[in-house]
C-alpha cells in the first residue's frame, strides 16, 4: 500500500491548495462550517472547473467514494486520518497537523 500524505497548510477557516494525484493536477479548497463544526472540501480540476463541492471531512471515511468512478475525479481515494490514532474529528485548528489528508492510489484500493 502506497499512501500519499498530502501536506496541508491551513491558513484559517478557508484555504486552498494544488495537488498532483496520479499525474493529474487538482485544487482542493477547505472551508470550516461553523454551524456543523466540520471541514468541508471542494475539488476542482487543474483548470479550475468545479468537480465536487461540499464533501464533508469525516475521519476514516472515503471522501470521494459516493461520487463513483468518474473520469474527471482522482482515480484513487482521499481520507482524513487522526495521526494520534484516537479517531477524533478535525477541529478548526488541527487540520494539517493532528488530522492529515491521505491519498490512496487506485492500484491500492
């Protein structure tokens, strides 16, 4: 299994960053939802076109699975993982530190 740790540079309640997954460029935007106290993720292609919006950032849950096998999405899967092993959900201040974003390539699914 060759999981890829995607370093996140959280800069407050909203930030975005580019990432290359299996040879394709994507942009991931992260928004803190104050009502649900949860991170929400939007995925864009390398050209800036929106692919999926409003993905709830839940620990240990495949984030893209519900969108099925789509040619425009990364072929693998994204997960948020608690690096302490306690499986606590991400808070406003620990996404990118205690809670890490990991990509599992399609070949490892």
